[in-house]
C-alpha cells in the first residue's frame, strides 16, 4: 500500500514538472486544492498505519516519501500567495524546456517564480528523504 501511495505522490510531481506543467493551474481552484490537501494528509496516515517492523530498509524509506504531496501542497500555497501579493497574479510555472506544450503564462515567468518552481520539485523530495534518514539511521525509530 505504501508503494502505491509513493507512486501517486511522486507521479503527481512528475506530471506537473516534467510532462505537463500547466496542470498546476487546477490547484488554483479552491475545491480542487482542498481535495488534494485532504489526500496529502490521508496518504501519510495510511502509510504510517501500514508500518511493519519486519519490512526491509527501502520499504521503510517509502513511508516517509508519502509526505511528498503534503510538503508540495504547503509550499505551493505559500509560494502562490507570495506571488499573488507581489505581482497581483498566480504563480506561473515554466514549460520552456518542453517542446511539446505551449503556455502563455510560461513566457511571463520571473526569476523568482523559476526559483520557486525548482524549490517545489527539490524540497519535498529532499525533505522526505531527510526525515527518513533522521528517523531510521540516526534515531533507529523505524
């Protein structure tokens, strides 16, 4: 079950950042954002409830990877609100490296938004791995 949750969380990030970046626009709708927010809270709960002491090390790492979506949702909301206050518009994600899709917003992306885009990809993955390392290697909790 934990592997499926990890695949869903990582797949969500992969689709937004590598396959179709304009998909992040669905998070601008309050109802959609709330749905993903609830999922991002439910996924770690399910992962932690399915914890088994007899699992191998790599299976225990995946439990913390279920936090990827939660961290992404928190950062996305914060970055979007910051851009909304600073520029009076929503966060724009770049698709300039992608030759298949075209998006007018992508051309208007600022350097700050590019930094936010990189942070949205790197921080959730790094933080979940960091938590896994802390709990499993340092404290030997899991």
